[in-house]
C-alpha cells in the first residue's frame, strides 16, 4: 500500500469522530429547552414580573445563536488544523486557489441572515415592552437626582375623586411631565411621595437606599424624570432598565408577580457618588400597598417631589407607544 493510501485510511476514523462530535454539539445547542423556563438563565436573575420572561427568552436566544456560531467556527478551525496540516510525505506547494465564489457568498449571506434574525426578535420584543396601556392601574413618577431617588405615587390615596381641587396639570412639581402621562393618573390623585438619601436603609433587609413599594399582580407605569444629569433606573430582577434623562420623559410598564424586596440601582455613570445611588423595591399585596400610601400621608409626605427639568421638545422617533 502506498504511503498516501495509508495516510488517507488512517485519517478516516478521526474524520468520522470529528463529524459525530460536531453533530452532537449541534443537537445539544439546538435541542436544550424550547422555553425560557426550560433553558438555563445564563447569569440572569429569576424574573419577578410578567414582562421579564420575554427579556430572558431574548437573552437565551442570543446566547444560543452565539453558541451555534461558535461551534461552527471552532469546528472549521479544528477541521483545518487536523485535515489541512502539512503532510510529512509531501513537500510540494499545495494548489493555490485565488477565490471561491460559493464560500465567499456563504460568509457574506450567513452573517446577514444572523443579524437580521437577531434584529427582528429584538425589535419585536422592544416594541412589546415599550407599549404602555392607556389606563395602567398605577402611575409612579421615578425621579433621579444626585445622589438618590424620589418616588411620586400619583394615586388617589383618600378615595375621594373631588380632592384635590387643583388639576395635576397645574401642579408645579409635576410640570416637567408631559400631559400624555399625567392624564393616565386616577381622578382625584393627590399623591404621596418617598424621597431618599444615600444613607437610607431598608428596615427589613438593611440594604441601602430608599424603598419603592409596588402592588403584586397590578400594572404599574413608571414615568422617569431627572433633575440634573442622565441616570438609569434598573430593578435587577425586572431584567429591564431605562435611562432617566433631564428634559426628556421615558416610561415603561411592569406587572410584578412575586412578593419580596428586590435590589435596584442607577446603571448610568452619573458622577462622583454614582455607586451610592441604590434603592429597593418592595412588592406586596394590593391591600398592603394601599395601606402604605396612607402611612406616607399620615407622616405628612403628601403631594409630590419636584419631577425635574421641563421638557421643551419631544424626541419624535422615541415617543412611547400606547395600546
């Protein structure tokens, strides 16, 4: 048998094993779970809102796509290293190929398809997550400032639609918020607030920062405003964060579905004490939430904290959608 024939026959078992390994890797990458519950969270916290699993699913899908591309690239590299290495019995220069149209078309088209698919799912989920209901059950104005947070609960605390006599639009503390957000508040919203300093502590957990209370199972629209620089409102297990921008109002809606106290922080480098801009979110029953609002009123924390810098113009291409 010639040396070349012996060489080819000795490589066949290795080639078969490599193909089997690549096939097994592809099956493992594509068949491990079909939903966000079945697939590993891959570093993400456990979701605690009805909207968060959509974000988790997008995260998992992106990782799965990256893994599939990685397996393909690693496989091609290993294939080249093993089967296209220089032969000991051959010293001549291999055939030189100037170009290969099918291969060039492949590595142009495949990345375009991958990016298009990722773009489609990202745009679909972002459109869904940023579409707010016309009438959320609760509206909370989150105010970022150096170096803590204020939470304006725009609620009808006393249950009387006739109070206060002053419309929300005429409240000078809320004049930074556009009408389209204020009109979603309940009739007779006199409001209460919580304002923090970096040295605050949650009495139950000892975690730093003020505590935002939310009702379980009810929709809450966050209206985000800033008094000074850009901040970012991030409740970690909500799996979503959004910038808090002076002169521009952002918003998003969540429905908490798990009671507990969760950590929040500013996710935008906003200055010297950025690391101290921490807060807590306490999700309780709707009955306990209403009682807490009355407790704030009893402590004299009625009305609202200044929402921020007045918005002079809209970013037309970034307007929040309504259902």
